[in-house]
């Protein structure tokens, strides 16, 4: 597995490195550090040559520290990239240059109005077609939550990432969330028996979907600790489940909807990322529907 580790030198960014090292078996880690001066007001003038030189020195220090940490964690250190300017543009540009399996980042978990303003991690998720791993704080890396929607994408994602996962002594949870039939229609006079039949069919479908994922794990010698079929809003149910069960890592599948679709309708991954302290692994399907 080849990973692009994005760091600004903060503890939060290195938390993501520490956490993922406990979930994966082997990885080549390329590290990018961007000193972002785009936040400076236009009226502030700087001596560009001297400022760039200072930025380069700061980036070198951070990259050297990252190399030491990567080696301590038993991972392989790849190339080191430094840049000054826009963090988002630099990361996306580097991601397009190499055949990466994953972009690794920390998130500060902004609240309130800052959610609306966005963040580097959320912008990378929106703009890149690569899988992304986002962490906020160092955790026990013990409990893994796999979410599925019953599509071939869900199974394909698990089959793709499972060989690289270290699941020894891990607690594996599998969850599927069904929509509440009572919320699907505006007509309040629908027959109760019909709604009950819909719920029965949903349960059958969800049970089959979860069993498929469970079989994949068992084929790799991994026992599943718990499976659950939930009903309601997917993001709300996943958030509540993660909090109640103290989940360390949530794997969410993504079929790479267009950026406009994500902007207009939002996404489960965005809402989950904003409201849990768990790490998020947003795994893209190999086959992308443009």
C-alpha cells in the first residue's frame, strides 16, 4: 500500500500516522508538508525570497521528524515533498502524480460556523477520487466499524483493503442502516401491513448484505464481533453507534458522486466526519462512475 501522508507538523496530523500504523500491515509512506501562506491578508507585504527560504526550512524540519516517526512505527519511508502556498492545491497536485492507495490526514474537528467554512481534509475528500483516512486524536485502534449498503461497491471495498489490514486482536463490527418506511412517503394513509412487509423485505436484504461482508472476513480468518441492522437516517445512526460502542475506526464506502452532487446534498461521510472522534476511512470503489 502506498500512502500520501499530509502534515503541517501538528500533533493532530501525527495522530493519524500513529493510528493507521496499528491498522495496516505494510505501507510505503510519502510525506508532504505545505507551509500555507494563503491565509495572509493581501495588504501584508513580505519579502518573498526570504519568506520562501524560511518556509523551506520549517518544512524540512517537519519532514525530517516525520521520517523518524515513520521508521519508529515500522513503516517504510518514501519520498518527502515540501511546498509553500495552498495546502489543498499542493496535496491534490501531488496525489495526481503518483499511484497512491490512500491520502492520510489529521482533522481539527472544527465546530459551528467553521464547519460551513470547510477544512483542508473535507476539501481533499470532496476533490480527490482517492481513498482518504482522517484522524482527530490518538485512540486505542481496537474497534473497527464496517458500514455497508448492500451494493457490490461495499463488498469490493472490503475485498480490496482487507489484505492490507492488521486485524489481530481487533473487535470487528458490521452495520447496515435501513431507511424508515414511515419517512419515505408523505401519504399518512398507507396500509400498515404494507409498511410491515417493506420492513420485512428490508431486514432480509440487510441480513444478506451483512452476511456477505461477514463471509469475506471469515475467509481471511477474521471473526466478526457484532453485526447490527439499524433503521433511520444513515449518518445519525452511524454516529450514534460509533459513540455508544466507542468505535476507533469507521470504514465508509464511496461511489464517487460528482463534486456538485456532494455540495448540493451533502454526504454521510461529511456528517459522520464532523460529529465523531473516531477515525474515518473513506474508501473509494475501484470502478468509478463518472
